[in-house]
C-alpha cells in the first residue's frame, strides 16, 4: 500500500514538471534558477506589490491554493511581456538571490511603480468622490470585481490618486508617491468609477476674497451679491432660484493650505464663463474645512522640537558635567543624517534652574508670579549648544542637595511666559533633580501647589515630562526627600498618561558593573522621538484628508504600539535596578495613540465631531465667474503647483527673457525658442499652427492663459520685428519673472487687519507640504502666469 502511494506521488510530480517543461519548450513560462538575482529597474531591484485578491499564480500549487496577501511585496526575477515571476530571497542571506519560488503572475495583478498615473501633459491623475454623504460613504474593494470583498470606505472628503485602472474601477491611493514595500498605508483599494470623477487639470476655484465685503453688502440690500451654486448649467444660465444647491456664506474663508473647489468643466454664455465645480457641501462644511486647514498647519510644525532642562541648582559640578556631556553627544541623534528621507528637526534648547524659597522670608506668592533669580532662573531657548553649556556651567549653586525643594514651583515656572516656548512646537521637559517637593504640611511649602495643578498646565501646553535621577549613595538614597523625587515625577507622569522616570548611573563613584548613563538615555529618547514624530505626521496627514480620528487610530494603532514597545524594551535592557529599598526603578508610561490625538485636538481647539456624522461631502454644481447681477468677478481661479515646477517655469521664463534681450536679430528668436523648449520641457517638435502657450500647457499642464505667448512660433518671430512688440513682451516677461520669484522665495508681503483694526504688513504664507511628497505645494492665481 505504501509503495502504491509513493508511485502515485511520483506520477503527480512527473506530470506537474512535464507541464512546466512543455511550457518551457514553447518559450513561455520558465522557472528561474535558485540564487538568481532580481531584475533591475532604474538601477534598483524591481519590487512589486499585490493589489488584487483575485490574483492567479502560475506554476505554484501552494500559492494557487492559499492565494496571496493583499499589499504583500515580492521581488521580480524574470519578466515576460504580460507576466512577472515573483520570489523572495532568504532572510539570512547577504544578497537578494532567489530562495523562495512564488510563481508567474499577470502584471495587472501587481503594482510595479511607486508613482501615480499621469496624464499626457504630466499631471497626476486624480479622482474626486461624490456619493459619500453622511454615513453612506463609498465602499473600497479588494479587487476590481462586483463581488469583491469590501475592505474599507473612503474618507469623508478628499481627492485620490489613480495607480491602476480597469474598465469599471480605479485603484486609488492617498499620496502621489508610495513605498512599494509598504503600500498598505497609502493605497486604499479599488473604487467603482460611477462614484467618482477624474480631476486632471489642477485648476480650482474659490470665492473672490477682496470684494466679498462689497458683495455681502449688496446681499444685505436684497441683491444677489454672494455666489450661488446651481444644479445644472441650464439652471445657472436661467438663474433658477429653485435649483440653487449651495451658497457662499459670510463665514467662507480660504486659507493658504485649504483645498479649493476643483474646476471640472468650463462653458461660455454671452461672453461670460460658467464653471462646473466639485464643492464641499453639508451643514458644517465651512467650519470643518477650517479645522482641517488648522490640522495641516500644525502638522507643518511637527519638526519644531523644544527641549528644556529643568535642573536642581544644588547639583554639583560632576553631575553638571555629566549633563553637559550627555547633551553635547546626544544631539547627533537629532541631526538630518539620522532621519534619512525626513526633514531635519528644528531643535531649540531651553534651560531653567530651580532651588527653594529662603527660610524665614515672606514671599507675596500668587499662582504664576515669578521669583527670579531667588527661586528660579530661566534662560531663553537657543539653538546654540555652546551657549546652553555655558549657561549650565555658569549657574551658581544654591541650597543643600538632600533637602526637599520647591519642585512643583520649578515645574510651574518652566511653563511661564518668560520661558518663551515656541508657538506650535513639540515640547519635552527633562527634570534633573535630587529631591522631591516639600511635604504638603511643611511650612516651607510656600506655593501649596499639588501635582494635579501641574498636570493640568502641562497638558494644556502640550509638554511631556521625563524625570532624570542620578543614583545616590546608599545612605543618601534612603532619605525621604530623595525618594520623593521619583514619587512626585511618577505620580505626575501616571496622571498625564505619558512621560516617565529614569534612574541613571551615579555621577561619581559608580562601581556598578552595569551602567545606564544619561547619554545612553538621551540617545534612546531622541532616536525614539524621530520614529514617533514620523508616525504622528502620517496620523495628521490622514486627518487632513478627512479620516475621522477613530479610523486613524485603527490604521496606525499597531505601529504606534510597536515603536513604544520597542523603546520600552531597549530602556529596560539598559536600565539599572535601584540598590536601596524604597527607591523607584525606571518607569515609562506609554501614551495611547487615541489620547495623543485627543490631546492634540484639544490643545489646538480643533473639533472634528462633524466628521463622525453628517460633516461635509463633495457635490457638483455650476457657478458664474462674473456675478450676473453686479457684473463683478466673484470667482478666483487657482492652479495647484509644486516648488520644483515653479522653479523650472521661472528658469524657462528667465532664460527666454535674457535671450530676447540679447538677441540682435529677431530671426534669432526661432532658434531661441527651439533650444529653450527642448532643454526645459523636452519639446522636440513645434507644430507650425500650434500657439506657444498651448504647446507648453500640453506638456506641463501650466495655464499660459493670459495671452502673452498666444502666438505660433512663426507669428511670434514676425511680430518681433516690431520694436513695440519686443518691448511689451520683455516688460511683461520681466514683471512675471519677478512676481513668480517672490512667490518661490516666500518674500511676498501682504497687509492684514488686526482684531484691533490696525493694518500691518506680514509675509504671505503660500506653501505647505503633503504626505507622500518631498515637495511643497501652493495655490497660485492664474493671473500670475504669462
């Protein structure tokens, strides 16, 4: 019987591989040899990600039966016109040689590009989702099939990038570029085309801001001064009041980083333009859009890190030298090289010394009053480490090391306005002490502060506290005041749900075999912080796209837990156990992602309850560019552009300007244009009947729509023989270049009115960053273009 099963097994084995051999003999599917390296694409090994759960694998019994996990990544070891051979290297190998054979798959089932699809004129293809009102948000599926599994729903509002397309579905993502090895965070899945519409122009509109007060006054005088959005084009032409589906409000505001309303289509009627737009509708659209703008603005400040050291003035020279050494050497962990692709941190260092109120001296204390330098000494934040170190070394010594101090007063004053924490910064406070706060019934407890008071202030200001305690000798470590330091810090951190207490090796006479220096601690903390801020950046990016906080927590909760668990373990392996009974050991309170999100929203007064229920959603409608009643412009058209595109455009216009100025013969203009168009935009052929502005727009998507370059090349050269034409072109080009250069360099000045009615000048904000891109983006008025 056993022999019979063996023969059956051998027969199946022979049939399987004979079929493979048959395929090979026809020049189709071959099985690559073990150890072969992945094929290269753009100088790197080609990696693909599985994007459909209905994927079919050729040549693998196991994967044909088990299937492949959605978003899983594999190396490509062979390629045919319509297929890839997938595999994996050995985990312990020194190279990427094939070790685990997967099989052949059709290319339609995998993603092999880290960039979203583009239009012929190089614009990313995007969609806007419309049928996502209230709780009936649009389903996203695991495959482009009518019976595919629903894996998520779209955010309540956003536009999405297209990565693949079938007849009825789009594969969408939330960023223009992704990491193929980790597509799960940025790719959402497949959405049916009936629920969305492509937006590929980068043109969008807003209500005209500068004349809104006039239009509002006309509205209040029973004239139609504010913008009306009509259901259909015919309704708009006829100004059918029963078909108005939305209306501009007095509260409408368009901050620099707010999403404008995408322009979908343009029509003319009696020489006036009407636009079909995708607009945000819903009862709370204006308010929620402002909240989203604020999230994006605060996200820009995540790399701004303020670190303050609150130090007990009684600590001697050896302890201070350990602090200085730790700061000087650990700062390397915060430099750009250690952050890889992320932006460099903008770090400022603060310093405050605290000691105690003098005995038998009366103080007119009230909460918030600063007694400096008698009780605390606050130094300004600085990016200069040498200055910070000099201040630590020059600070006079005060008090007896082993008696209780006014620790809570020191903590309270570290948040005083004189400390000048930077607006919007992420804040860490290291408390380096020897003893705790005075006991509650002590006559030396002038302030009567309790840690509940301090906790409230710390949470309001967004400050995380870590206590650092240099281990004392056994005799001193038994003192109540010494042990109170750890108790006070731990009690405070526990109530805040974050922060912690660290027992580090003694500053002098450390005879332990195991050490845990302050330098080790700061390096671990700073390296962990970089991971934390990187993940929280993704959290805020998703909320800025319309994901409710609860869904963001689900998306990133496990990653958040993992980085904190890893940090906690690294600290545990390094830390030392207290030698004296009653002393506390190193303890970290791991913040919950939900609490961190809630605290962020509370601190910045951002209310997103409307995202959970009715909130806002996209709808379509038609608007007049010129107000049909008042005959004034009510719509501003904008172009979404990144800094690289704008820089390239300025380079082209500046070169054109210089060449036109220096050309002695208008006939030279022909060669000037041909050279610049090829060098800047890769345009090889210039059709004789194609206007120059339209030609450039087709290759770049930039709206050259103001007539300056609305000539064919032959017409331009012919007109350039006229001196007035040359002067006009050169003057307008010069004005355009100067204006766009001011935008690129962020040197524009605008006037604003303060709440007190005072007009002041300030730098105009235009640029913001988006997740998934290293570039900054801006909305530019189309009038800026030539």
